[in-house]
């Protein structure tokens, strides 16, 4: 009986982990969008390429998320959104004196 309960709990955890991964995309995409807005507020010649690259990755992340059929697709969306977030953060950092 203990094995059945343990197996059931493990299956529930595995399913919830997959659902959490899928629902993580919008959160990371939103973070990247917000940071990109900050980066676009005070552009300069040094940060313009970073902002453009961040926009490209953000668009790819949204496309991966919207067309996701597997966990791998959601993983690609999260990875690209994190790239966009990192580039936008770098642009914001370079804009501050």
C-alpha cells in the first residue's frame, strides 16, 4: 500500500512539474518585456544593438510559446526569453551613469 501511495505521489509531482514548466513561459516573457521597456526609455548608440537583439529573442520566445507542443518547445521559449531579459538588463546597466 505504501508503494502505491508513493508511486501516486511521484506521478502527481511529475505532472505538476511539467505544468509548472509550461506556465513559466509567460512569467519570463513578461519580465523580459518589462526590462525591454526600461531599456528603450533611454537609448544610446551603445545600447541600441542590445535592445534590437533583445527584441529579436523576445519575438522568438513568444513564437515558441504560442506554438509549443512539447516541453522542449516551452524550454526554448523560456531560454530565449531569458536571453532577451539578459540583453535588456545589460542595456539598462550601460545607460545608467
